[in-house]
C-alpha cells in the first residue's frame, strides 16, 4: 500500500484533473509510478511530467544510453518500481540481460560499447561522489557531446526525483510482482 492516497479522477480539483488528463493524453499510457503522489501537488506534477517526457522521449541520447543511466539510478536508490518499469525498456533498447543482471546485483557489467562504458562510469561516479572528475568529464564530452552530457545529467536528476518519490511514498509494484532488487 502506498503511504499517500491515490486520488480518484472524479474527486480531483480542476488543476489536478487538468494535469491528470494531460499526462494521459501524452506518450505515457498510464499514471503509474510517481504520478499518483505528484498529483497531490498539481503544479509539481505538471512540471515534472513535462521534464520526464523530455528525459524519457526527447533527449539527444540513444535510448540504450538513457535506459542504462536510469537503471544505474534505480539500483543506486534501490527503487523497486523504477527498476521494474525500466529493466524491460533497457532490454528492448539493446542493453543485454547480462548487463542488466550485473547492475541489479551490484556487479561491474561487461559493457562492450565505449559510450555505454562512459555512461555507466559517469552516472556511478556522479551518484557516489556528487560530481565527476575531469578525466571522466572529458571522456563523457568526447563520447556524448556537451549537449548529450547535459541531457545525461538531466536524466540522472529527473530519475533521482522519481526514485525518491517512489521510495518515500511506497508506490507499489503491480499486484503479484516481487521486488526485483530484493527487500
């Protein structure tokens, strides 16, 4: 059970209902994950869902790089729902099952593509150290471009917000699903 009430669309105020309708009209097919919590603050929900739509669907990064970054964030935060939602997307985007499993188990993944190695190292160091050293920064700019690096930092920041929301409010997995990252 989530810690926060799930708002019924019939009981939402005008601002909540507008955001609710806007989210469902966009590229998402449901209000899973953090959205039920965010709707309690409709302006936050609206701004976050727009940022999320950009981070998920419109950055300059290839989907495999975005999903790899999201998995590293989900693992760092031990965000069960985020992992549950994005592990299949990462697989579909071209991240191998072996890499996904290694990240899930806190092991160093065998990444063949240089840009994937840079993304994995960059996100890991950013989450651990709250910054990155100059050598890794330069490697990331070389692999992703400055725009790509800004997009990557945006993805990390957005999915930290998502993970914090999911964890704080105990947003549940679908019925019958077990925690993919363990208790």
